[in-house]
C-alpha cells in the first residue's frame, strides 16, 4: 500500500511548502524550473525537508525522465543500466538519494556521464557535501541548502493529510518531528492505523512502535553509539558487535561509526598499542573505498581488534590536563632556551641559549616546571 507521505506529495511547485529561499519567486530553483534549465545540483539538508519532492517536481516540469536510486543499495551496474537505456531523446535525470553513501570509486564512475550531459544528477544528502562528494563531481553541481521546515509549514502539511487532530496533539507532533515532514506524516498514519483515532496519548504510544525510522539526530542514535563505545572500552566484543550490527541495520552512516573508532583508538587504547590507530584508520579508509554492505565486514574486524587491545587513557588524560592549564593560565612565557634564535637580536636576547637536545630539565613555562601531565 502506498504510504500517506507519497500519496499527498505535491506535484507542482505552487503546492510545495517551505524552502522559500529556493522555490520562491525569483529564487534559483523556481527560475530554473520556469526557464526549463537542465543542470545538476545537490540538495543538502535534514531529513523530511522536501529533497525527494523537489527532485520529482523539477524533473516533471522539465519533461525529463526521472530515475530514482538510493546510494545505500545502488552501484555502478545501476548507473550503467540507466545510461544504456533508450529514452527516445528525452532527458534523463538521476535522483541519487544519500549520495554521501557512494564511495569514491562509485562517484568517479558517475562523473563522466554528468560531464558529458548524458545524465543530469540531483543528489540528496544530510551530510556536508564538501566532505562527502569528490571535488570533481561537486564542481559540476550547484549545492542547494534546505532548512528544517517551520512550524507554519508543518501545520499546513499536517492539514494536507486530511486526518483529524486536535491543537494540543498537533503542537506535540510538530515539536517531536523537529521540522521533518515525513516523520510527522508517518506518525499520523501509524497512529490512525493502530488506534483509529489521533490523540496525544495515542501519538505517544505509536511512537514506541517500530514503524518510525531510526532518527540519526535523536536519542536512539546517541544511546546506541554510547553503548557501542562503552562496550569496546570494557573489552566486550560481543556487545560491541551487537551495537555495530544494530547501527548498520538501522541505516547509520558507516563513516560515522568508523570515525568514532579512530577517536577511540587514541583516546582509550593510546600508547598501550599504537598500532590500534593504524588499524582504525585503515578501517575508515576501507569504509570509504568499499561502502555498504561489504564494508560492515571491515567494521566488524576493526571492532573486535579494538576490543581485544589493552586500554590506556594516559595520553588522552595528559592532554586534557594540559588543556586545563592552558585555559587556566593562558599563554605563559616560553623558556628562553627553547625559543628559536632566528635573528641576531634574538641571539643577543639569549633566545636558545643553554639548549640541550636531551636535557632532563623541564621545558615547561616556569609556573608549571614541576607539572606532570603524562602518568603511567
């Protein structure tokens, strides 16, 4: 059965709510559509703000054939199939959702088709495209930033569903959805299907069901990554692998997981096994190159390795302690013997005088001479 969010999706720009800086009169997307200007661009913004809807409106208004792919599951073969398909002279527009999930190799493969105009690309991402899209591809696309929908926009969208809801429940729903229209519509649909009546209590009960997506900005996201890190810290590979699998299955960005592993390698393992940082970085690189679903194997390999490493937070704790003194005392005078005598005047002022490479005397500022940050 077609989801409610799809049923009520606007087909025309006039019916679209929000993103006035892009679709308002005289604004770039509005002008592009009216002038039937075919060009590649990337939508960057939070979930449920209209990226898919605007892509459909754009392709429809330009009489182009729209192909929809998700970078989570699509690959080079899917791109090739679209390129080779006969469209009888009709322009091809590829809407690639979660474009940040395409690894470098996949983006490199897509690039020449965009360059030659064989395909017009509309990418959608919740991540900063400056970091997630290769420069060559990014330079051939305009980037349009989408904002969270306002309360007024959300009220209008809720009204469009045709479902009856009282004011108090509507206010709670808008606050819960946090500018995500798709989440609000799905909540309404699920509540109506489960309880046949939309009340505040029924909305809250429906929220506990498994119908809603994994919210990467919500409490579940932070609870799961916290459990993942703490399991590795406690050297519990079974727990860590479970939370890893849970995040991957829920659609978490594998690069986010890999970044946390790189941080963990220095923060919690540190000098006890310096190769942990090498392994964690290699896992991150593998995730970038391979992508899902296969990169989950690389993540699992790295997680078990980090779990089994001895833990030592001495380097991290030493840095934190040093930072506390920097904040407390500011820029204390650096001892003359470790200053660089770059000019004759500096030499006359005794810069570098008495410096010995392997001195046992502390090079800390006088106020901190006896301070010990690194303790093992």
